């Protein structure tokens, strides 16, 4: 269950940890290679986590600046998952920090968005090309935060369950429970959304 | 080490680990044995597998539809930020951290004791505390109180002939001095001294 495995990947000639070592010494191409290697999984993870592409890019930049700042402290042997788990942990923390500081603003904006959609239903009608994505994002947004985190780390980060449990700071059993609940809820929400979508189409046709 | 499996609280958790191929070899073999003999467990495995495939399929439908190429502009922006950060760090003047001189730990109790001694000396100097022997007030016994210095000298005198009879030496001296003063026997008082 991973987005990475289904995409064309750069040839991994040099391990992440070796690139990190080079990055420590200030070798710029090593940092560039790492940014490229993790660009897609990280930005897509952040996009689904925060629901906005612009914000995902901003958090992506912040993540790499944080990597650069703390790269001297990275210890590959300390935790499970190596550099990948570490960089996803930083990205998750950046997203959480953002929500903590902008939580009120987000609530206000989401209220405004719902109001706008009610007043102008044809606005969402124009987005038929990305209808499926919108439904997916809405379903993901409705998941409890801890379930969403585990599901997205699994899918986009392709992390092992043990690594996810370590990253989010919960027992393995809890992480697996959250994963199972997240999948059940997401399926249920997507099925409900699909039914609603079909009803909408029928109503419009009539 | 068939331990991981028994730490997991539910069949779904075990089956998720099994499907992800993240169980240790011994646990995996044990799960396979159970699956071979337990029909309901096989149904649960099928349900968890279907659920996982369904969710993954939904996510894939959206993600695979997106262009797989790396957004060079976005990567460029991230790299520019990193380069700027590096330059800022390099340009930042190295601030010499002032070394705080700390006194050794053993010096604190000594300093506290010295301070206490100074305070007590000060208090003794202004007469708030008295470090001399405790002299009882005999004014209630005699209308004319004997001089404290005389009594102290009597009490400290090793050759005091009366000794501490019926109380301390000082008490006895006080009583005798009172008696001599009351009888106006100056000679006796001088003799005592």
C-alpha cells in the first residue's frame, strides 16, 4: 500500500544515509538528490494531510530547512526507519505546528468555504475533473487526526507499521487499530460520497 | 520469538501485519497454521485484504491520475530556500559564548556558614544576642540586685567554697550575695571576692 512503488523512481545508487553524510559536510548535490527523491511522497503526504497544495509546498520547504538545520543531529541508528521516517516525522511536526498556530484561521476559512458552496453550487460543478480527488480529500479530512496520520504515513510514506508507531509515539497495536479504523471509515465515507454523487447527477439530469 | 503476535490485541492487527509481511518468521508460520485450521480467521483475512485493496485502489485512482514527474519549479524553490539558509548561516557572525564562571559546589555551604557567622557577630555587636552565660534575674529575691559581673566571677571561680549546693553554683552565689548585701556586711562580701 504505497504510492511510491507505483511510480517511476530515481535509481537509488546511493543510500539516504550516505547522502545525509555528504549533506552534513555541505555537499549541495547530496541535498538536492534527497529533495528530489522525497519530493513526491512528501508533497502528496502533506497535501492530503493539510488539504491545500500551496500549504503543502510551503510545509515541504519548511521541512527541508528543518532537515538542513538539524542534519548534524540525525542518527540513523537511533530510531527505526532511518532517514525516511525522520523526514516524515519532521514533515508531520511541521503540519501539526501549522495547525496549532492557524487552527482558528482554518476553522473560519472552512466555515466560509461551506457557506460559499451552499450559495454557489455550480462552483463545485465546474471541478468535475477533480471530483474524485475532492471526494477523497473530503473523506480524509473527516477522519480523526490520529487515524488520518497513520493512514497517510502508510500510503504516502510507505513506512512499516513499527516505524509509524515509533513516529507517532504510540504502541504498535494502537497504530494498527488506527489504521484499520481509518480504512473502514474512509471506505464508508467514499461509498457514501459516491452514492451522493450519483444522486446529484441524477437530480441534475432530471 | 513468537512475541509480536501476542502483543497485538486484535485479529485485525495481526492480519494487517501478516498482509504487510511485517511479522517475524515464527509468527508468520503460526498465523499460517491458524489460517489453515480456522475458517473464520480466513474470512477475516479476506475481509481485511479486501478493505485494504479497496482503500488503496481509491487512493491510487486519484494519485496515479496525477503526473508522476517531479515538479521542477517546486524543487527549485525548495533548493533555493536551502541555499539561502546555508548562506545566511555562513554569513552569520560567530558569537563567542561567554563562559560563565561558576564557583565550585563545595564553596556554597562555606560561604553560607561564613555569612551566618558575620550576621551573628553583627547581632552580638548590637546586643540583640548574648553569647555569655545565662544569668538569672534575682531582683525578685532582693530589693538590691547584686552586680552581674560580681556574680559571674563568683560562679566561675574554681575556688568557690560553697559549691553547687541545692542548685547551681551561680544560684548559691546569688543567694549568699543577697544575704551579705541585706546585712550590710561589706567585709563579708569582699571576703567572698
